[in-house]
C-alpha cells in the first residue's frame, strides 16, 4: 500500500512539473515566426550599390576585444535601419533564407546585403546564413528524403560560395517528435561534413529550443559547431497569464532550468559550444487586472526594446522579483494592459549566468530592436569586453570606477575606485527598486586607488547597483549576487 502511494505521489509530482511544458506547447507560434508575420511585410529590393559592389571575404587579421562570442540575428525587416556595433559583435546571422519542401533556398529581403557583409568582414565579424522553415511536414521532408536533403546541401554550398558567407545556422522550428533526436542529429552531422568538405572554415550551428522534449542535445552539439539556445518564448501569444519572455527564475521552466537541466549534460562537458540567446523584444497583453501574472483577456502584439524603453518612464517600471525581469502597465478605457520585456538589467543577469557556466557566448533576437539606444550594447561591453590589465603602480590621471570583482559574486565582492585628488567620497549600494541596502564609504579619501568589500550574505539573489559620488561626479555600476 505504501509503495502504491509513493508511486502515485511520484506520478502526480511529475505531471505537475510537466504541466507548464504541456501548456507551453499548445497553440505555440515561435517569436521568430510571429515576428516574420508581424514585421516581414513587403520584399525590399537590393540597392544598386549592393548589386554592383564585390563582396569581400572575412578579414581574419581583425581580432575582437571580446571574452565571449556575441551572435546576433539580423532580420531582413531591420537590416536597412539597424545600428550595428561591429566592435561588439562576433557573428551576424542574416534572417531569413527560406527553405522550401523541395530543399530550394530563397534569399532574405533586399539580398545581397553587400554593404553589411563587407562592413562586417572588414571588422572581423562573421556573416552566417540563417536557413528557416516553420512547417513540421516540410521539415520532415527536408531532413528525411534523400533527394530533397541533397538539393538543400548543394544550395547551401552555392550560397556560401557566391556571397562569401561564413557558415549556416539552421532554424527549423516545430519539428515532429519523430524528427527530433537521432534523425535531426544525423542530418546536422551530414550537413556539417558536406559543407566543411568544400569550406573547412564554415561554421555549422543550430537554433535550439529552450526545452529538451524529444531532442538529444549532447548528440546535437556533437554534430555541429555550436547551438544558439533560443532562451525566450517562455510566455507569448499562447499564454493564459502575463509574464516574461525569458524569466531567469520562477516556475518549473525558466532560463536557469534551461542551462542547468535541459542543457546540463552539455554544460558539464562542452559549455563552449553553447550560446545563450536573449530577447530584445517584449509582449503586450490586455489583462484582467494590473497585478503581475494576471489572467489574459487578449494577446495584443509583440513589442521591441526601443519602444518599451522609450515609454516605460511614463508608466513606471515594475520589477518581477520572482522572475528577475521588468514590466510595466497602464489602464485605458477598455481595461488593463501589461507589457513584459527585458532591459539591460535583466539581460545582465542572464549574461552573468552564461559567464558563470563558461558558455561559449551569448546572442540576441534581434539586432535592430534596440534602435539607436545604447544601453544594450553597453551591457554587452560591461560583461564581455576584454579589458587590458591596469598598471597597479601608475597614479590615476582621471576619476574612474572599476567594475567589481568577482561579478557575479557570492556572498562578497570587491569594488575598486580611484581618485586624481583627495576628496569626500560616498559609496552606496541599492537594490533594483532603488532601496539603499548598504553604505560602504562616507568619508574623505586621499588621491590614488582604493577598494572596499561588499558582503551580500543577508540579501537575496539578484541585481544590485553601486553609486559612487565624489567631487560632483557620480558613477554607477552593476553587480550580481548569485547564491
């Protein structure tokens, strides 16, 4: 009797754990597909310059001052207006090269993107073709039918050669269960072998889901150079409650679970072959109330960071402590509306997780969604810029703060700062809601380099800000407590 009760309890717990996954898969349309429908629109012609100018190969002499790879998807509806920081990027994935059920490949809107390809290559940034199909039956045909598969392989090699591309990223979403696992992994291995036989330096990658389902990630990562983990779509047009696209914590499925559990076997063996993708977009719902995670009345649309960040100050930013993500809300005549999106603070927490597990890099969906804003580029630099080692004996010539180390930390970190002249210094620590949690320095300090230790033993995990003020100058920095 006791054994039966134990078994029944295990079954119930397992079902409750899987329930969010089952709900997640119902009426699911991925963000890549949704945005193609929402923003794709008319097909843009290539410019005269792009047609007339020769495409230049990658400049291998250009080294990137990055500690990790930064892989960005550039959709064809953004390529003419996107602000691209080639000094911060390592890869640009041109979205999308559509793949038909015959294996034929169509070009992105406005192709060839000669201007972008040449600028990227001159700066040592690789340009990857993103091959896309969202229809399960067609994907089955492409990866299972030999003649279709070989036609696809032939066209891939042709595109890479014709446009001096640096590899291919496969974005096949909505695969049938039978195509996941061994069949997909064998397809990726054969694609890699075929392409590299002609172009040895070409990179072969896969846009991987956040949840394992029937995939076998160790085999998939062994079959290609790396997996771009689509670390988003946890909430979307299908959701019955409002919530973040990429929760760091909360519920049974979240980014932390994706890295530690879903991809855990890969993280333990070859973490450098995983890139964590993050959202530069949000979701808007009409909701029953203005409370977080309220029941959804209607999904409205997807939003972009540049638009959310421009208006969040008007409505007041909220912070979901359970998910470690921002959101905002407003009330109109027709009811309550909620928009959940990611900003530099929440993305920084995800970057810290990627660094702590030694992943090979990070990336975003999608380039251009930040417009001309600089916050998200600066956040990447904060985490992944390869700074030269400072000369400890040199007297500082300017006022400067130095990023705390270690970061992330548990439970202590050291904040370093330097002064060109003696001055009164205050150094305070705040939580993400602006509440002061510590006063570290409040006294006169001599010119030179200083450091102070911050201990977060009594605080919860999350993002904290330090604010150093001296001589009318204020500097702020971010640090992440991860217990």
